[in-house]
C-alpha cells in the first residue's frame, strides 16, 4: 500500500518530520516526509497495509506540540520506494 498525506495546522517546528521518520522506520515503511512552503507537512508511506494505516492515523494527531487542523490522504499504487527520507 502507498499513502500520500498532507497534514495542515501547526505542524512545523514541533519535530513532526523526525518523529514520523522514526515511526516509519520502526514499522518497516519506505517513503519520505518534507515541510511545504505553505506550512503543511507532506509525506508518502509505502509498505504493509496495517503499518501504513497506523502511521496515517498517527499523522492525524501528530506529536506533542502539534495542532493538526486537517489531514488529506490519497491512496496510490506502490512505486517501490526504498528507505525513508526526511527531506
């Protein structure tokens, strides 16, 4: 499974990318995460269905200090991502 997510709210400057990366790696997921110029965080998670869904759910809450206003999620065909990058 592959999920492309965009997280809106107060999600930059609260370790969102680092903590998401740690969670993705611990679940064996591939993909990437980055800050967007509009203040959102964008990510792609690819791997086991249950692990992807678990991380998507977590992104809807985020780490302590984050205030998630909305979460956009698109399901896509896997593209064979390798590793997880923080961009």
